[in-house]
C-alpha cells in the first residue's frame, strides 16, 4: 500500500500570514503547501492555540482517513485524497468544522479500475468526484482565467454526468439515494439572480 501523507495548506492568500517563511513568496498565492515546522514555529498565525494542537490534528486526520477508507474499500472504492477543516469549539476542544468526505472535498477512485497501464506508463483511474469537472475546465483553458471561468456555463451533458457521479457516490457512502429532478432549475436560478441584480 502507498504511504498516506498529511499535507497542510494555507487555504488563503499568503499575504494573510505575516510570518518570516512567506517573505519571499508571491503574496497572492493561495493553497500553499506548508511544512509542519512552519506551522509549529508560527502556530498562532495559523489560528492554533497551542503548538501541540497540530499533532492532535495530524493524528485525528490519519485516524479519520483510516476509518473512512476502510469503509469505502469494502464498497469498492479508495479514498485517494480528502481534506479536513478543523476548528475550536466553545469549550476549547478541537473538532471537524466543515463538511467532509464529499465529491467536492475528496477524490474517490474505483478500486477495481485502478490499475497500471504499461502501454501509457500511467495508472487508469475511474473517479467518483469533481476531478472530471476540473479536467473539463482545464481542457477549455479556463483554469488560468477566473473571469472567463465565472462567465462560462458548463455544458448540460457535463453537469448531468456530474450529478449522476455525485449521487452514485452518495449512495455508496451513505446507503441512501437522492432524487434527481427531471426538470432542471437552470432558468429559474438565472432569473432569480437577474432579479436580485447579480447578473445583467
């Protein structure tokens, strides 16, 4: 089995963290991968109350991963990547503070289809997450232009495939299925946004 790694990131622009390690880094850069030493040396800048809390978070992250991946593997999927967002409760204890193990926050790979293709010198992966959306955006070159991305409407077929993929993963994870409407609300959403002056 491949080694499971813990990779903390800033999740905000570098400029939001006034710490020496970031002095020579592009201040607009987001999602910067950072080291454990950087966090421990500047724990208060990252919202931690004690330096030791990062160790607690790492241990909790691995424990959560092991539990969820074991459950998914028994259902034919691998938890290839996921994110945890922790925070402090009012009593000072640490806990998860955001949704987790969703198709937006994780990468789910079909275990049976995950195999090495010697002809292409790469692994073949059948995904149950958001990655196909990202691939679609990158193929169009929209990942490098936020303004163009904001104005682009994803093709209906791409959205349909995404809805089915997300619903299938929901059923695999929770054992429950959501109803998929046969009457998309795209026009209603656009009309509402225009009425509220969010769109011209």
